[in-house]
């Protein structure tokens, strides 16, 4: 995780430094700012970012990168990325795995790219002269540009070609049929266990101490037990939630089962409202579901950082790959389910991935997501739909089977709880806000905005958001999931 910018030099250096300062949380350990040709290229660097450990050795090529791209399942450094660019040209990004946003300036030619799923954020703005400017987060650009756009995942930019797509989310196969309980089903479950363990091993690479965000749900529990099985050391797990919430209680069960060093934090409504402005500022959203789930992510990231950790693992991505959402049970055919999963993957960049990236980066924490390893993705897209959601409605069936015996049954076969609900956030926030905002205020004041608010809660979050990010040029980038 780093914060990166590329600004055409009709701005002065002091302005670019202010933009970089807005990204300080993404990389507080070092600052690089280069001016060459028509551009300023800058980055705020986090020391745990593997790919940022070397510097730009050839000043005719300058690279700023956010993320930890993989080449052949190995973290790749800047120097090797520059070599790959020299050999392959712009298409070199199609060889890279994992999450990244990068900016490369060769002489006066700029190249910008973002990974397929949008694990790492990137935005751009176009000035009155048609010049493109780039930054990791909207907050770095908002004081200087009226209209900010999301840089599309799986795309690159050059001044000659503009924005071009180089990759898209994988298509799921809908014509595979096999019943759960078949020989192949159990063989594939064993293979998934192996692949997940390997993905967790690679995600843990270079981290000083193993640590996991543990909600007590299937996804984070799988990551935790896979990590625990890889080391003789006690792993570290972190959990947050309201007192006696499902997340707290189930995370405790998993921790006891795998014998992790477990740290938990319980919080109340006052704590939630206290951090709410920070959550919305770093998240850059007022979407109700995203904000609610981000409160727990913000607090667990803060907890891990306070205990001295720089790298943590998360279970993000499993629901989109293995069918973990309740609404997917409404799909009538395999084709419908596969298309829904593909849509969820396309939306990850301004949904779950935005939540995880922004809440961890708010505390200068590097989060790795083994479920989004390319081998897990390739595996998930080929398995039968009945192995994802069973005919009796059990979601993520094969994933659960893959770790049957490795986790407590009451946790492994527990029905999924949405992150904000499992941690106890959603009803608390809604009830308090409904009592604070009268129907008259909501109906009258909300009409001043060119937005249709779906609830008092969304309106309340928007009012906070607007203080940080005024103007329609930013609001349009907020993905309002249920509007």
C-alpha cells in the first residue's frame, strides 16, 4: 500500500506536495517526488510494501506503485517491473497478478495502469486543457479539480491511446453439472484446501508475524486455520464487535480452537459515532451498507496497528467467488447465478475492496487477501453451481467442505452474517439516526439535494460526506448499492 500521484506540471511543486500530503496515511514511511518533462510523479511509501523496497535506478524511467504485484506467484520489485516493461511494452501489466495501481514515466511518455479487480484504488481528473492527472484517492484531487473519475480496473492509459482495457473479470462456466457428494466433489474439496493453504502461505510471505482479521465467519476462519497450520508459532487474530455480537463470540471459538493469540475489542454506539466522520472521510463514500461494514473494519485495523502489526490477512473475496450472499439464492438457473457472481466481482472495486483498502490504509496497514489469488479465482470459476449454493440453500458449500474437520462445526456450517450485522453495527446506527432526524427534517432538507436518499441513515452519512467532499464531481463516484 502506497499513495501515488501523477500531475501534469501546469501545477507548481507546492501544490503537488499538498496532494501527496492527503495520501500520507497510505505511506507514512517515505516520500518520493520527481519532476521530469511535463509531469510530477510522487508516492508516499509504506515500508512493508514489498515492491517499494527498491528505488528508481534509471532516472529516464520513473515508477510510482501502490500494491504488491506478483509475477509467477512471486512479489516483483520496481526494477524488475521496469525490465518487464522494456521487453513487453504496455501489455506487460497483463502478466501481473495481485493488486496494483502504477504510474510509469519514461522520458516524457506516461503509462498508468490498474489491476483487473481494482484491489488498489486510482482516480483521474481532466483539466480544461485536456490534460490527465492521477491519484490514489479522490481527496488528493478534490481541491484542484471539479470533475473526478474512477480509473477503470483492468485498464491502462497512455497519452496516445487514452484509456484502454487489458483485462476483465473471469467468466464463470455455467454448463458443469455434478452432485455434491460425488467422488469428484470430495477430490475438489481437498484441492481447494491445498490451494487456499498455498495462497495463504504466499500472502504471509515477507510478513514479520502472522496476523488475521477474524470475524468468526467461514471466510476469515478458513484464512486463520490455514495460516495456523503453516507455522509452529502462535498466529495473531483480531476481532471487533458490539458486546456478545455474533462476530465476537464466533471469533473467540475459532481462536480457542486454533490456539491463536487473540485480541478483541468490544465497542458501543458512542464509539461508533465517534469514529464515523473518520470512516466516511477515509472511505470516500456515504453508502449505508459500505459505511456500516467499514466501522468494524476501521476499528479492527486500528486495533492491529496499535499492537504493532503492519501486515494482516483478510477473507475478502470468498463471497463473490463461492456464492456467499443471500440474494444469490434467488437465482433460478446456473447461468443466472454465474452472471450474478461476475457482476459482484466487477463491483468489488467500489464495494468490499474499497472498504478493506481504505480502512486498513487509514491506519497505514497493509492487507493481503489470499482468496483473490489467481489460482483460487481460476478454481472457483470452474466448479458446478450446486457446489457453491446447495439445493437446500447452504452457501459456499465446497469451501466449507474443504475445511471440514479443521474448524468447529458450529462455525464452519454457520449461515453467513453480513459484516456490519455480525459485528452488531447495522441496527444500532439505524435506530439512533432515526430517532435524531425527524420526518419533517428528512422530507424537507433532503429535497435540497439532487439525490434520492433511500433512508435517514444515508442522508445522515451524506451530510458528513459533503463536508469533506463537496460537489457533484465527487458524489457521482459513490456506488449506492441499493438505490
